[in-house]
């Protein structure tokens, strides 16, 4: 049975002062999907979300919600609701009045509105908080109230624009879990904008990686992570070591550091400038001189840096002019300057076309 599409964007384009921010974008989101739109600053993800919500009108293309063309409709006429990063709560109103504000605008009868506000508070785990003021709440509680204010309207689609960005790390992780749990229980469509890769991987059914106003890849988080179609996607979603070289006609990757390697293609095989990408978890270290399995590529390296991350340790090691990152479970006794042998299974080495661009670096978000 074919799934109903809650969101459909057809060649949607938006320009600002002659600059194309979203470029002929096509996107379909099935009902009940948690989709995260992920990308670096200025890639167009916030603009895309706001065009779906009706806060921005596209210059070209069509926006459909549940099959209806809503391109020219204002936000209030769409079955969407937006949760913002800064909460946007009215400080002089009680929690209950903040949640019920939209219901009053819709002229929902008072008894029904009070019932729905109470249900929304229950839904976000804050029953009995209705008479408090926003100033009496923690950051995590204010975010829950902002979420309840959107959910009480019973929108077809909930739009979330960096909603956890103002929270500290511990509360943020807790809210990630609660948001996904809530979305699953409601069976509702969530569209979530973020530049945090881990956040997108943790909560999403699907991830759309955006760059330059277009979607470079769309798919389940594990599929996009394991089979990136471009070097940008491989480097942006998670960490990887990138070795530059050339791919020959027979599919062999050749680099000065490691020599010939038969890696894995995630797209159409090609010949020409290439990059070999290896995830840290696929690289294993051993003392220099220790024999490694025959089916693995092994090479000498020198530890340059050790970074303890709690559950694991990252070792940055140099192999000639190339730097390789190795992930070790727990702590590692190795220190800078020690000579080791690194190895990996060539089936885990991805061969991608070399775009000649620098690796993307996450930055503070700029709303475009």
C-alpha cells in the first residue's frame, strides 16, 4: 500500500538579492516520518522549513501539504505548526494561556480548549504546570511548553527549527529521546532542522543532507552514513579520514601513502581523481611489528594526538603525509610519538570522486 505524502515540494526555489538560497528543490515526506534536514550554515534548510510553514513564499515551485497546494496560503491557513529555538513564549502569560493562545485565535470553545491544554501538558510530561509563568521554568521545561503549544493545535506537520539549540548538552540529549518517543507515539510527521549530525542520526527516520540549496542525499541515517554518494556527505555526516589519490580504470585506488587498494564504490565506478574515506571505527591499531590478518590493509603510522571522549578514545596518527583517525573503545595507553601499525578491511574503505573541496566544518547556524 502506497504511503500518503504529508509534504511535497516540487522544484521550489527561493532567491535573496539575486542569490539562490534554495534551488529547484524536490522533496516528498511520507506521513508519520521524522525527517531531519541537515547541513552547514547557509545551505537553505531553514528557508526550506519556513516555506513549508508559509512564513516565506517561494519564487518558483509548489508546496503541497497532504496533497493540497498551499504555496500561496499564509501560516494560519496551513495544517502546520512551528517550534522555534528561542521558545517565543509570552512572559506575561501563564503556561496554560501560552499553550492555549492558538486555540483562542481559532475560537475553540473554552471548555474544549482547557481540556486540550491539559492533554498537551500531560503529553509533554508537565501536568499541573498550567498556572506557572515562563520565568519559573527551566530551559528544558520552556522548550516542552513551546512544543505543547504547537501540538495542541493538532497540526498535520510539526516544524522544528533548531528547537534544542539553547539547551545544555545533558538536557539536550534527554529532549532528543523524549521528542522521538513523542513523535513515535503520535505517529505524526516531524520536520526537524539542525546542523548537529549526532542529533539528526539519533532521532530521524530519514535524513536530508543539504548543500547550496539542494539535497545531496536523502535516506535512512544508517544508509546515508554507510553509503554516502558524495565526498561532502561522507565528510559532513560523521568523521572520516580522507586519503587523496587516483582511481584507475580497473577500480583500484592508488595513493602515495598506502599504494593500491581495492575499496568499495557507493555510486557508479569511475576513473580519475579520488578520495578514499575510512570511518574511525573501521581502523584498528596494533604495536609496530605485530602481524595483522591477511585480508586487511596494514601500514606503519606514528601517533600524533590522543583524544579521550569518555566511552572511547580517538588516536590521530600520521602515515607519511596522510592523517588517519582510529577509534578505540575505552582508554588507550598510547601517547604522541609512539610507532604503531594501523589496519582496515578494504570493504570498509569508500572510494569517492575528489571534488577538490575542503572538508565541511560545522559552524554556528545562520538562518537562511
